C-alpha cells in the first residue's frame, strides 16, 4: 500500500501485546529471585558479623577494665556479679576506692546497672552505632581453697623430681623447684665481685650476676640439668636433683576482707565470665533480653588474681 505522501508500510509489522510484556517481566522476575536472595543473605551476614565483632570488642573491653582498674576484693561472686567497696573503707590499699568511685566505675562498665543492697549489679545495656542493643552480664566465681588442717605443710618430691610429678590435686596450687640442698646449706656463702668504684660502695657487689669465678654454679642455661659442668672448682655448688615443692592456697593466701565464711575466705583467684547477648531480629534490636530465635550470645572468660597481697 502506498500513502498519498509516497511512504510504503509493510503489512508484517506488529507490536508486543500486553500479555507478552507481562510474561517477559515474569521471566525476568523469576531469574532475579536468586540474586535478590544472595544480596539479602549477604546483608544479614554482614549485620551478624558486625554485631558479633561489637559484642566481642565490648566484652574484651570490660574484662580488661576489670583486670587493670578494679581491685580484686571489689568484685564479688555471683551471676550477675556485684561490685562493692562500702565494706572495705578501713582496709589498706582500698582507701581511694570509695562509694563514689564504685558508682562511677560500675555505671561506666554496665550502664544503668541496678544499685542493690549488696552493691552494684554487674549487668547493663549497651548500644552500638547502628542502634542494636546488647545485654552485658558478668558472672564471677571464686576459686576458693578447700578445707585443710591448720598444721598442713607443703608437699615435697622424694626423691627429688620436677613439680609435674606431684599427684593430682583438685584445687589450685603453687609449685616450683626449690634450690638444691647444697645451696640451701648454711656453709655456702655467695661471694661477689667487689664494686671497683671505691668510696662508700667499695667491697659491695655491683651486680648480683657478677659472682667470683669458681664459687658459683653453672650458667642459667643448664640450671636444672647439670650439663656441661666444667670450668669450676671441685667445691663449687651444683644445681643437681632439685626438689619440687607444692603449696595450696591456704598456705600462701591471706583471708579476704569481705567475708568471715571459712569456705570462701581463702581466695587468690576469681574466674570472670562475660556474656554479651543481642537480638538479630530487626524488630527486636532494642530488646536484647527477649528470648526467641533471633537471640545471639558470645562468652569470654579470664582469671583475675589477687596481686595486692
């Protein structure tokens, strides 16, 4: 067919029908579903990894603060644990840790922690920059000494052996290698290189390691093996057959100042366990303690020793 303007139209040209467009869009949508699924799963895993990293960092930060900045007796056993210093006001080394300090420290580590009759409960809520809240709880267990008679004495290895040869003991203990008997003898006197500077220091040792040759044992490299024992006089003391000695907590510890209960009074170590819990359900980001399928937790543990006594 030819129009009046001289243009020719083909009789075979046709447009897409509405049904064909709908079918094509459906095919594309079906093809994109796995892609959207991968993207959604990746976003969820990114959120989970971010929350887990925050929880681990926060737990580590709190434990480090408890190890470095909170005195041993201010942390009391419990789940949750309690921070308290009001009953330590007359105890040496605790004069600066008053009620004001305790309140500030507890609220800094555990925001909005409740103040109970027993002290500040070590439990609080923290929030990350994304708005996800985390419930932080500290559990503390005292590593206590078992009951023992008042005249208990340290164990020694006979014949002399290493401390690993002690029989199993189901409580914390302290073992070491004792100096050999010859060095412990009253007849053995250490002699040191006199201070060569003269004056008031003349005749005193300059360094403890600078002992007069042929009057000391072999070098520390072979201190308990007695290998290569050469170059010394026949009378030089030797580190041979060292004896192992083991003490229990009751033999080395003083009683803590916050209890008279003999079961818990001898305590030189505390086990600190921190739990950080959050809810991965977006609708429950602000409710980390609400139980459900979205609950996630991390736990970190450390030991704190009583280094002040």
